[in-house]
């Protein structure tokens, strides 16, 4: 028997006498052994089958306990590999004593339950497929390809994206008018700068929306103006009064409420764009994740001369790649390309070749098919757990995306709940994080479900309900 297949003994015991479940006893003992250093970073722990056998408990109990400890950062679980204690970096915040941080840096303890809404499950990043595309890119780029090149990006990628976006989102894209960016955030900045140079003054932003959008627009010299959102999406009727030259919106899945911009509102928006000679910037952030509702095509397909389409791989693959794109109306293309040149002379080109290869081999489609099934199961676990643990709240925005919103009681206080959640090391965001002025608005939580296994989601919601109760007692 080789070293890796040897069963490992571990000094644990469980008792059926007390009130604590078998799983909790296993979790507590392992947590303590790791915290106190009896189990060191990277140490192997028994397989779930072995430990279940050693303790005489069902394997399910050990599987759930390990999943919980992995969600808390104590264990590292990878398919096909032996379970291990997390490496030294992963454990920095859960093992004691903590190392002193370099001066000026803050160390937040690692979350036990990470419900932050804007991060996908990067543990499933298709490393082998990406590596293959990177190798192909390195093996095939010419010496000329290693120069600065066109600031709009590599032609092969612009062309592959035009096909992909046309096929899956109904975007009307000529590769000539596509600009590869370092993610959506940069793309928005480039368009805002180009609009400001052309004389635009005010830009309408959804309220609620991603708070960085307002900061990016203001840096470009535009004045951000909030417009409302309801169940039918952006309040297009407020645009007239906003006196704006452009509008940023998330029509397929309003961020963060999850509303879809209705057909009627789309028609009204397009009429406003024409009458006002204005530009819409469509953030198609997480349109790829749709579970139980019909596909909603991109707004850009309805008026490519007035709508800038913006997207990135941050939610489909990983934010770390820093790859995004703009599909720009022909009249704006030259100005935005010039902004890209001045910003950084273009996005990293070897990665662009790799992404072109990845797209044309169908790897993104394959990855998304796999992830949709996984996220749907997590979404179901979250919605069910919330319905059971917090029945007085209402869960919304469940049909698509990677997060839901939880409408609290009017008497609830987001800040107190956030504090109580923080004491339990639960990371979450609340609706006021997405509003320029949240005073007097109904309280709500914004909970992402992409990063946790179903057992961790269930335990996390249970703990969250305790945090909500504790906050109510404090009120
Ligand atoms: C609604 C929305 N759009 C876009 C982005 C940013 O994407 P990128 O990483 O491509 O800059 C975020 C980031 O959290 C977001 O919340």
C-alpha cells in the first residue's frame, strides 16, 4: 500500500449520550485540534470513509462535518485528493496566535460563512482547460503579436466574442466595434471619459446599484443622478426629470434586486434614448445564470447605435483574470478606443489569445453548463433554509444570478443585523450598501450563494437567523 492510500488514524471520539449531535462533536474536536496546532497546516486527515469507520458513525455525518470545516477555512477538500488541513495562508486567521500584519494593513478574520454577493465559486475555475489555452496561445503567438498591437484588443478574441455574444445574448457585434478591457469597471470608466469629452454632463444610475459605478462616473467628470427601480426594472419614466445624457443599467438582472426590465420599459427606454440623443450602458453582469425563467436578450440588440454593451468574465470564470469587453456604437468606437490607448495601451495580450482559444473550443459554454447546475442547487438550498429559518421575511430575485435579496421586517435594522452577523463571522451585504441614500428605505439583506456548499449554506442560514433574533432583542 503506498503512502497516499494508507488509512490515517486520528484521536477523536464521539458520544451518543449527550445532546450534541455526532457531527457537531466531530467538528468541535477537529476545529480545536487545528486551532491549538495539534493538526498542522497541510496535515492529512482521514478520508470521510475511514473516519466514519473509525468512529462507527454514518459517512454522511462526516461528509457534512468536513464540508462545514471547509466552509470555515479549516479543511481543504478537493475532488480526488485526500482531505487536508488548510495550508498556512488559508489558516492564518483561524489558527492562533495570529501573525502581526505589516503596518497599515487591516486583517479581518476569515468569514465562517461567506454570503457576499459578487464573487463566483472560484474553486471550480477550469484550471486544466485554461492552462491548455494558455499553452496554445504561447505556442502560436508570433513575434509581432508580442508588441503593443491594437488598443481595442486581439482580433481573434474580438471576433470570437462577436460570435459568442451574438449566439448567447443576441448582441449585434461587429468585431471592429469591440474593445477588450480589464473588466467591466474599466470599461465603464472608458465610456464615461469618452462621453464627458464629447460634452456629456449627467449620467443616470439605478438606485440601488453597484456603488462603484457612481464613483467611476464621477472620476470621469460626470454628475451621477439616481433613478428608481421597481419590480419592472429601472424606472424609465424618471429619466426625463433626471435630465441625463446617459444611463447605466442592468436590464437582464437588476443588480441587486434581480428585477428584469420589462418589454414595455425597454420600448420606453429606447424612445427616450432617441428623443434625448442619449447613450445607455448595459451592464450584462450575471445574465448567464438563469434557472427558472425564460432567456432575456440583451437590450443592445434592439438599438446597437445607442446602447453600449459591457461584460466581463468576473462572474463566469474568475475576477482575477481581469478580462472584459465593450460593444460600442459605431459613432463612439473611435473615442472609446482612444481612451483605452491612453489608459493602458491595451489589455494583456497573451491572455487575450488564450481566452479566444478557450471560447472557440467551447470551454466557456462547458464551464457554464456545469456551474448552472451547481449554483441552482445552492440557490435551492438557500431559499429553502431561509423559508424555514426566517419565515417572516420574503426572499426575492431568486430566478437568476448568484444572490437573492431578503426583505426584512420594517422594524428590523440592517446595521444591527450586520453587527450581530459579524460577531458570528458571517459576511453579507445589505441593501443600503447599494444605495446612495438609504435613509427610510425598507431594510433588506443581499445574500450570495455561489461560494458555499449546500450544508454550509444551511448551517450559515441557521446562524444568520440567530443573528437576526439577537439584533431584534437589542432593538
Ligand atoms: C453589478 C456589477 N457589475 C460589474 C461588476 C464588476 O465587474 P468587473 O470585475 O468586470 O470589473 C461588479 C462587481 O462586483 C458588479 O457588482
